[in-house]
C-alpha cells in the first residue's frame, strides 16, 4: 500500500476531523475513499469523452430527425 502526505487548509482539516469522529473512521480511510470516488468519477468521464471523440471521428452523429425529436421531448417536459 502506498503512502502519501498532503497539506490541507485548516477548515478542511477540521471538517475531516469532525467527520472521522462522527463516523468512527480514520481520517486516512475517509481521505482514501474521497480520492477513490474522485478518480472513479473522473475516469468514467474521460472514458465517455474518448468514446464520443471516436464516434465523432467515425462520423457517427445524430440525424436531424433524432435531434428534433429530443428537442421536442425537452420542450414538452419543460411545460
């Protein structure tokens, strides 16, 4: 398991301390979970962007009819 050291603003440190006390978890566990969640979310977003770029490079775009249908749906739902 790797180890890392970082500096946090005082307010964030206080919030982390309070959360650790309230949950019975260590600050290290909470920080690791926050980093894991962030990386998972960012990796998902990057994968989606890369897929969209591949589709665009292949010329795979929505047709005018598809765009119009979605636009009409949003307009209906917006009231």
